[in-house]
C-alpha cells in the first residue's frame, strides 16, 4: 500500500511539474498568432501588407458600392457625377501619370509598406511610390494650407485602434468608376473628410474601416468599406515608376480587351 501511495505521489509531482513547465513556456514564448506590439505597448502595424480587400474577395477594392452611400443633398448628385470632357488629361489622368488621389492609390492592386514609430505611421504603396506620413498625436488640422490630392491625415489612438482623420482634399475622383463607365467620374469635393480605423486582429491581419463625409454631396457620413490587410512575410517594396506611354497602353488594355490581344498582352489572350 505504501509503495502504491509513493508511486501515485511521484506521478502527481511529475504531472504538476509538466503543467508548471507548460505555463511558464506559454508565458515566456508568444503565441504564433499573437498581436505584435511596439515598445510603447501599442499594436505594431509595421510590415508589408497586401492591398486591402473585403474578406474573401480577390480583386482590388477600388470601385465602391453605391448601395452603401448616403443619400444626396440637393445638388449633390451633380457634384458627384462629373462627365468626361474629351480632354484625355481629364478623362484618363493616370495615363499622364497624374496622382490617383486618396483613397484610390491605397486601395489598388499593389502592396503597402507600413512603418510605425511612436510619433508617426508611414504608409507607402508601390503604386507610383505614393507615401502618406501620418502624425499620431491627434494634432488639429491646419487651416491655411492648399488642398492636396491625398489630404492631410492626422492619427490618434482609441485603445488598440488607430483612427486617422484626413481633411484639406483637392476635388478629385473618389474611386475608379471612370474605368468602368465611359461617360463619367464619381467625384468628391474639397469638403471631403475621411476617417480610417485600423485594428490589428492577429499577426497576419489588419481590419480596415473607411468612412466618407462630404457634406456638399451627401446628407451624412457613411462607412463605405470594411476591408482587411493581409500580412506578406519576407517581401520588400519594389520600385514602380509611372511612364506616360506605358500607362496609356495599360489604360487602353484594361478598358478595351481587344487592344490587349492586338498588342500582345498575355492577360488578354
């Protein structure tokens, strides 16, 4: 009997030791999908990320669903839809290497490199090497600057969510609708205000919510997209320059499949 008790006690001690060892290992070794954090404790968004997409989607999210948009204010629809003019620099601005503007440049089919410090978040897309430098101190927006294609972004933390609000936009295209419609653009005005919410779900995923507020066009702010960034391990950004002649051929290819076939584009065969 005493030997049985001794053996049972020894097994119990071994079992406790194994459990304690596992607990220590769990506390000292991060889980493979644990959210990385910076030295200041905030989620770390640094890394190379695929362009944001709706969960399960494969293509770029550069054309928005009108069903998600708010109603127009009186006169707003005329500001939203802008007819083509016949001037190629107006009708196909990217063919002449003009800026895509925000958000199109950062929603297209190109990876995005994010670099985070306690003071700034830098987002650089391979498309035309466009870069956003976002201060993270929640500072007031400037009131004496010229509007720009990409606006003036300012970030702040809401718990573990990074909220970026941008203003001071130049009137420009809201999305890539003009590649699908031969007659018109979908535009925003200089009154546009955008709000982005980034939240790191796990090691490989950032949830991204994009809100539009343009009081000259819409009656109220609305969430236009809920996408995800997916982490791309072991990759660095590549140079992607804009050459007008090449861009013109590219635009013709995506708008006219017959052009791609005639000019040897393998994706159109």
